[in-house]
C-alpha cells in the first residue's frame, strides 16, 4: 500500500512539474512576442523616418523643371478632364459630411435629453383641460341622432324628413315620362 501511495505521489509531482514547464514556456513565449512586437514597431518607425529623408533627397536631386511640371499637368488634364474639380468637390463633400455627422450627434443628444425630461413628467400634467368650445363640440356631436335606414327603401333616415314627392322638383326623366303620358291621353 505504501508503494502505491509513493507511486501516486511521484506521478502527481511529475504531472505538476510538466504543468509548471508548460506555464513557464507560455510566459517566456509571451515575453518574447511582446519584445518582438516592440522591436518591430520601433524598426518600422525608424524605416518610415528614413524613407522620408530619402524621399526629400530624391526630390532635391531630381527636381523637375517648372515647364515639365506644367506639361505633365496638361497631359493629366487631357487624359482625365475635370479630375481636379472632382477632387475639390469630393474634399468639400467630405468636410460637409463631417459637419453633418457632428450636427446629427448634437441633435440626437438633444432629443435624448428632451425624451428623458418628458418621461419624468407625470401623465396628469400632460393632458390639457377641456375648454368650453371643445366641451360644447363633444355635447353637440353626441346629441345628434344616428342615421338609420328607412325601412324597405334602403335610404337613410335623413331622406325621411325631405319634402314630399309632389313638392320636389322633377328630374328630366320624370318630366319626359309625364309628357309622354299626357300626349297619350
């Protein structure tokens, strides 16, 4: 029994030593990667600075005469007419869009503040009291009788109060029918 416990303890210690090795390797790798990233960033920044210097030197050495620059600009204009104007308009549009984004953000913030303020106002205060005029309107509309259909005719009840057929004006068809019956008699 003692041998089994000793073997288990040895196995456990070996296992923990292996985990420790993995952890140590992970830490060393992380440190190496961090150091490499820092070195790479520093090296890249140094290369950019050197590139700027070389570009300036080349510009000084191979500076084109003014007449050649004008000739190149004329050729570019012929190949792509309106390109300069397009670039200017694009720049102005970009600036305008940036301003519009700022205005939208300000307006959205203002709307949030107003909504927050109105959500805190109790609901009772949001109703307006009825004035005499609106109260009179609601009473007059409720006092009117509902329009019902006249039995058998399908006509609304408002036609019931109309003048009798004898006093109403005759339509053209009714007059023609009456004149034809009068000539027959």
